[in-house]
């Protein structure tokens, strides 16, 4: 009896490995496209770009300091990051939401590789954010009026924030299967960021994605001493740690993933600790020197018979200062018409960007203080300081004026402007052209009475040449101590009822 020998056929060979990285990349490209075209992310980018364009129109009054412009790129990406967090979280939960999670078992990649694909899908949004940051900063850096130096570490904060928030969205989907978890987390974050940021100080504030400074101080870039590089390392390592944790929770058992997770956690701790070490002793000493003895770190140039001393990064601004000095001096009479002045840039850098202290007036004869900001209201403020020194002799004496000389100071400060009444409004604390007010200055403000305001306003409404001739011919009396506002009005032909001066 013969029998048939049955031999089992060998198993078919797979032409494509089950864990194909090509499939991971394909899925990542698909998810990236869906992420960028989701309504949430589109709205986030539209609002972000609109905010950047709107703010760029009058940023720093057209005279940006790049060491501030780099930090100005950090707040906008927070909105994009939150939009990406929500969108990627919904993308990861899509299979659970639509009841297709069980069908993924027949695909060429497991749950962990799908998690990797969702993490990789964040990269185009991060790169697009980086392009927006580069455009925002570049628009300021290309201006001929820009000064200072930006920081790569500060510029990386925006894109890294988007990466971090996206990683949080992926991790949250692997931890919590509910679609309501991401919106709830966003609400909690906004509450903590908006209301809790003010209560957090010291080194712990650097644990948040971006750290803003409330001060309007513009410091030389070498005096800022923000741990920008360490903070960028902290954000990048934290984002990668969260992404790798999501992959591990997705079922990965690969030793490479575990090793990378340990390394990124260590880098996160390193960056977090290093960024909270505070200001170095060298920077503290440099800040003190720049505040108390700026002449030791400044360079000076001669322009039009006057001397202009500035921190190195601001040397190009001396031409703008000289233009204002020449305009004011051309309207003065007597010796003030040719008086040599020393314009020195001063800043209180002792407390870094957190400080906002007033600069005390100088007692040095003929010295005028100019700040580190320029453009906008800073121009008439500086002009008033120059006029005060020409009339009173020094800044301390100018800050104590309360008699009729205030009229002369303010006319000199504003008469050369194309729209002097508007500049009068801008240089006063209450933005008015009537009544008593405080005139702003790089140092101490100058008080103006109602009567002085009336006389100055009427003089500014008259032809400049007419008033200039009277000011120069009566200069000695107009600048004599204790001259009353009523007498100044009489000398300059202003018919107005003026109340008695008061130094209270």
C-alpha cells in the first residue's frame, strides 16, 4: 500500500518588516499634513502672524534693541503651542474616538511606532514657528536704527515651546483616553501662566516655557545675563523626555528608547538646575560699574562742538542725539547758543531687567543724560533735558525749576518740532495741553503750572521765527532766576491771565 507523503509548505516570507520605519515616516507625513490643516492650528497661526505683523509696525518706536527683540518673539508661539497641543491630542485619540483602535493590530506598525509618528508630525509646525520667529526678529535686525545683539537661545524658545506643548498633547493621549483632558489642561495652564506667574520668583520661574521681564529697562546685551542657552536646553530636553515617555507608554520595549529617555531626563535636570543659578558675580560687578561709572565702559565722539558718550552698542545713535542738541541750541540766545554740552548715556543696571529705578539728575555743569531707549516720546523728553541744562546750567538745577524759566525751557524743547503741540502732549504725563502737569525727562520730571502751560501753548501756536527773535533778544531776563511766568509772558508778547507761580 502506497501512501502520499504530505509536507507542510514553508511560511511565506514577509516582503516588508512588521516594524517598517518607512511606514512610520509615511504616517508622520500624513498626520503632519492633517495637523497643519486642522482648524485649531490654522487659527492659532493666523492669530500669531497677525499679532506679529501688528506689533512690528511700531515696535520700540522704530529704534529696536535686538537684545530685547529676541525676547519679544517668545509670547506669540504660546498660542500656537496650545493649538498644537489640542490638535495632536485629538489626532492620537482619533482611533479610540472612532472605534478603530482594534483594527490597528493588523498593520505593519505597533502602537509605539504610531506614537513615534505622531511625535514626528509635530516637526513641520515647529519649523513653521521657527520661520515666523526668524521673520519677526529679522524684520527688526534689518532696520538701520537697530542696536545690540540678539541671542540664539532666546530665539529658540518659541519653536521649542511648540515642540514641548505638542509632546504634552501626545503624552496626555497615552495617559488619558478622554478628549476633554486636553482642553481642561489648557485652561489650567492659562490660569497658572496668567495668574500664577507673578507669584513665582527666583530660579523657579525658569521652569515655565517663557520668562518675561516686566521692566522697561533696555540694558547693554552683556549686562542682561539671562540663562538663555540653559533654558533652551531645558525646554528641548523636557520636550524629548515627554515624547519618549509617550512612546514607552505606547508599548515600546526597545533599549534605545529607554536609554534616550534616561539621557533626556538627565539633561532636563541639568538645564533646569543650571538656569536657576542666578546672576554671576562678574555680571553684578559690571552692572554696578555701568551704573555708577559709565565713563569707564563708554566710547565718546565729538559732534558739532559737543561730546557724546554712549555704551558701545549705542554709538550709532549719537548722530540722532546730536541732531536734537543742535536744534535746541539753535533756538537759544546768549552764551547758550554756542554752549558745549556733554551728552552721556546712563542706565540703572544694578537690578537687571527687573529694575525700573529712576536715574538721578547729574550735578555736572553742561551734562545731559540720555537713556537707552529712543524714538517716540523719548525724543521730546531728551529735548526737554537739553533745554533745561542750557537754561539752568545742570540737570539738578533744571529739575528744581518752578518759575517762568519753565516756559523758556519748554519752548526751546518743542519749537523746532514739525508738530510742537502734539509733542507737548506726548512729553506730559497726562497727555494734555491744558492745566498743570508733569513733564517727563530722562531723569527727574519737571512740573508745569497751568499758567506756564497756557503761555507755552500760545507760543507754540505762533510762527517760530517771530518767537525766536524775542527769545534771543531777551535771553538774559528770560533765564534769570526767579523770573515770573507773568513777566515771561509779557516779554514774549503773550496776552493771557497767568496765576502766580507756585513751587509747592
